């Protein structure tokens, strides 16, 4: 057996600091979501066994060790990012920011080899804006790391949001560690992004047609409709297949983060054994097949092939039945009624000159005549189109989709 060299004092010191500041304590976390989904996300977090859950504006807070953050990233279907809150303190001047930030054990959290990106926001603060947070934070972090003989981080000014609709551009973007500095009144909260790219990027959709529904929103709509995989599902206007692929993952208990990378894996505190244990446990708990039928239909054969390709990449193609069919001319499948989900075309996706209210009225009439006994979840872009669906005893869930305010209309059989 080859003798291993003794670790240097600096390495032993850093390892000790990581154990003390990252592994040992419970941390505060924040799972962000689209406005309106906080209650659904809180229910998910409770189902995962996360601790001290509080739903707040734009997301859910919880507490737990690093493993809790790993689990949240792997399993939460409706979250957009998971943040580790590294510090919170009063800040009435830049000097306060510098003094407090120098005491934070950045060496235990910041990845080496990745640039650091500052995202600063302010609210109800008359003293200084987000632009004044950058210098004291950079100086404090750099000085602390240099004092420990560690590398000063490279800072990037690329503050553009990583949210292009073309998910195929993901591979062209260099990873960066995002540091969020939020000054609310005179209180500053500093958080590190543990996710990397937004969590709606499951890792399987490389193309889209028209205006795709984000995976996180599709999952939220399914969960809001009470879908758990025990009953059948049909998407008769499936487009790129997002609803059906998310439904198959829910039905088979496949975690949404199973096929993607996460930023926390670059942290000095990363524990590969813990992460692999979580992934293995998720694989062992998954079902081999969806327990009820899942139907994808679309009048456009090209859209149907795209949906099939996405399902194949997600590993759920065998769970779905694909049919080329016109919603307005095809009957419901000859299966026990389940949930029918619809994201009908609207805006630029509706034919030029089309009347959206008249179109949604046709959709509602067809649902009533051809899909009796089915529960319904339909996306509508305006109050007029919501009403045009004519669904009795419907609940309404307002959401933001692609910068537009839309409403999900939910109706039972």
C-alpha cells in the first residue's frame, strides 16, 4: 500500500473549518418559487421531512444540515432555486457590511475554480442602494480568504439571468457561484445559490416549440389538481410534452433533479457519499412503471415527435401513449376517467386573427361533451377566457408564465 503524504497544516485547518462551519450546524435555507406557488411548495417540503417550514413571499424557508439542501434540490418539483442563507445582520452603512462579512466563514462554502457573481437587491432602504454593497462585500471576502492563504475569488459581472427560453444554451454558459445580497430596510441577508441553473431545467428538454410551459409550473398544476399518479392522465394538446413527462415522474416517484448537475457539488463542504446515498434511496423508491395510463395527443405530428424525444431523454417514454389527434374531433380515451390537462394556444400561439374567447369557449364545450367524468386543469390567459371555458364549480390558481399572468382553472368531475 502506497504511503499517502501528510496533509499540510493549511489543508488540515481548512478541513477543520469546513467541518465546524458547514457540516456540524443546522443552516437556514430558502427555496424560491413562482408567486402563487408558496403553499404547494410548503406541502412538498413537509412531505420531504424538511424542518421548521414557513411559507413566505416568493418561497419557503426551512432549516437543516447540508443534507437537507441536497434533498430539497433533488426532490422539490415546484421550487426554482434553493438558497443557503449564510448570514443575516443589521447594515446601516458600507462599513457595517464589511465588518460583518469578514466574520463569515466563506472558506467553508465558496467553491474554488468558479467565479463569484453578486446579485444585490434593496427594499425600503434610504441609506444606500445595491450598487454600494458590492465593494465592501468583495473587500471583506477577499481579505478573509487571503488571510487564510486561500485564493481570492474571481468576480464576474455577468449578472444576466440564466433564464433564456432556449434551454439548449445551458451548455454554453460557464458556471458561476451566485451570491445574493438582499438589503431590506437596514437588515442584510446574504445567501449562496446551491442549485446552479434554475430547477425547472430538469436536464431532458433541449428544444421546444412555441411557448413551452416550464416544468416547475407543470408540476405545480398537476399537484394543485391533486394528481398523484394513481389515476390516468391525458394531455390532448401536449405540445412538447411537459405535462405528461412531469406526470410520469410523479407517478413513478422519480425525483425531478435525477438527471442534472447542482452547484453545491462544487462547494468545499460537498459530501459525495451523502449525495449518492440520497440518489440511491430515490432510485430504490421509484416505481418501474406508471400505475395508470398517460396519454399524449397533438394535432401536429412534429410536436408529438418532440414530446416523444423529451420523454425518451427523461426515461419515461415507455410510460406514455402518443397519438396524433385533433382535440375537437377525437373522443376521450376508453379508460377510466382521470385528469385532463390543457395548455391551449393563446397569444402568438393562436392562429393570426383568432378570437381567444371564442376559441376557449370551443374548448370548454368540447370538454363538456367529450370528456364527461374527467377532472380538468386548464391554463387560461385572461379572465374572459377563464369564463369562456364554462367549467362549473371551478377553482382558480393565478400564476406567472413567461412573463404573462395566467390562471389555471381547476374543475372536478
